[in-house]
C-alpha cells in the first residue's frame, strides 16, 4: 500500500514518480527514460479523461465551473478522501504528534530548497530575471550556510521565497488551464497542471545524478514531500471541510484561486469578479 | 596536475556563481517606495487589529468574546451584500422572504466561521503593505500577518476588499494566501443549490445547522 501514501494529494510533482504501480510500460533503466514515461502517462490520463467525458452529460452548473467531468471527478474525489482517511491522515497525525516542530520545519526547508532549481528554470522561462536571482541567491545561501537547506537563512537575510512550476510558465505563455480534473491519489489538477508536473520532473537536476537505486531517492523524497504538505495543511483543510456544505465544490474553488494567485505572483487580479 | 587544475577551476566557478547569486539577491531586495496610507488602508489598519485584540483578550469569557466579535464584525462588514453575493445566479429568482431568512442564517454562519479563522491569527500582528483600486468605489488592501513567535517565517498574506459607500468603508471580502472567502462560499453554496433544485430554504436550514455545529 505504500505507493498510495506516496502519491496521494500531490498537487504538484510528477505523476507517480515511484514508477511502480503506474509504470505501464516497465522501466527502461537510466534517467533518460523518465521524461518519455511521464509524457506517456499524461497521454493515457488525458485519454482516460476524454473517455469519461463521453459517458457523462455535464449539467449547467458543471459547465459554469469549467468542470465538465464533474460527476467522474466527484467519484475520484470520494475515493481520494477514503484513501486519505485510511492511510495519509493517520500517518500525518503521527508525524505531527511525534516529530517536534523544529525538525518538521527543517525537513520542510530542505524540501523547499531541493525544489529551487526547478523554480529557477521556470523563473528564467518566464523572463523574470529578478526573481531568478532571488531563487539562485536563496539556493546558494541555504545550501551552504543553511546546511543543505535545513535552515532558511536566506529569508532571515531578507530574500523572499517563491515557487514556480512549469504549469505556471505555460500560463504565462498564454496556455489555458483546461477543465478541472480530479486525479486519483494526486488530487486536484488540470491538463495544464499535468503537463507541468511532467516537465518539472524532467527539469529536476537530481534526476540526472547517477546513483544506485535512484528510485528510492525519488520515492523517499516524494513521500516526505507529500507528508510535509499534508501535515502543513491538515488543520486548514479540516476547518474548510467542517465549514462547507459541498466540500468538493469548495476545494475546487480553493485550488483554482490558489493556483491563479501563484500564476499572478501575487499581483492584482486583472478581472473584477463581480 | 590536470585534476587539481580542474578542481581549482570548479571552485572558482562555484564561488563566482555564489557571489553572482548574492548579487542578484541583494538586487532583489530593493524596497518598495514608501507612500502615505490611502483612506482604505487607514481603515484596515485602524479596524482589523481591533478584531484580533478582541479574540486575544483572555479576560473575556467565550460568550463575551463571541458577542464582542459579532458586534465588531457586523459593524465592519456589509454582511447583507456578502450574503447575496454568495447566492450567485440564484439571488435573482429568490423571493424577498427567502432572502431575508437566508441573510439572517448566513450572518450567524459567517460570524462563527470568520471568528474561527481569525482566532488562529489572534496572537499575530497585522501590517498593511499596500493597496490597489478595483473599480471606482472599491479597493483591495494588502496586509501580512506577522507571527511574533516565528519572525523569519514567510508571513501570511491576508487581503481585504473594501467598499467605499456613503462616506464610510465596509469590508466585503477577505482572502488568505490569494483565496477569497466570498468566492469560495459562492462556489460552495451554488453547487449545493444546484444539487437541490435551487431550494434556498434548504440552504438556509443547512447553514443554521452548520453554525450550531461549529460553535
């Protein structure tokens, strides 16, 4: 069951990095095969989504919310909720209870630091030299003075943090997000986010470091990333679920708004939502 | 020989990259120019911290705190406007009676929910960082919540949408990390109504139930 824990609710990061359960084609070996495999998985998932669309007739509400596969998405959402309550939530609760906050913060910082090369590449592709400089500066400082990223000394020095991914880069380039998709294990997404996940996976330099048993590095990192993210959102998501009448619709709005804000890099909303 | 040369070059390249990184970082630090607070910014500065103070006041009993926060929040916000906004397209077809009952239930629900959100930040300090206009009579005031226990952590971005009407200001929405609560509620409620034939009385009953559960 471990693979479920590994990939559940990852709103970013590539599709099924563990490469076990979902590796439909089998490992080709070596780092070079990953990109192709990921793209193939994206293709299969998009095909699956199209098949689902053929057997459901979206109602007006679903179309208004750019969620034509709402019925299918809701089933997957329910599945994810069940898996979460059985596996990820208990693990996360233990993690929060037994691991001291300082250690959890250190782990979070180290993971954020590992993600910086991908952010840097996307900063450059979005033609944001200032933000690219901040990312590079953070990576240099935190990797060295911050002891492999465990301590966020760059923030103390006043270099603000931010995150970029390839889906955001595509958005900056003018690619639309496409319909809302709820992926099994991986949580809310969209076709653009799925392509972005694959590209970010391929952009990650650690993918190309040749070490033995590389898969364990990828799986271990992904496992801790998901645990960290779930642990940090546990309370907030619980509250939102408690307050909402339709948690599916609420979380869809939450995901969309949050992604839109990340794409705008916090600058004002161009549209007036009224 | 060649090996050590390589090592030296690598070390040089790395240190160069390091300083380049630092240089960029320093360049990125250029602070935004300070300017006088707009009236909307002043309104948020004056009022929102007051709400946090109520929630942080250990002298009050649970009921007193809730009552004070309720008065405070209803004085600060245009809750009727928020309530009607969250109905989306269903507002147009609702009868006045339905709207009134819904408005009352929403008020109770919103006070409870917003109190639970802001209680999380009660020990923190709010700092207005700027604002931008949104149409002729609205603006968004940007703030950050600074946790005195974690001064170096990335501060939480909390924004307030402020409406200027009849010579005074009202808060009509707020966002945490880019997620606007009113938008989220509208998605929630319209989706619920969509599944229940647009039955606003049912929504009203559900909100009442929720508010009691959360309290």
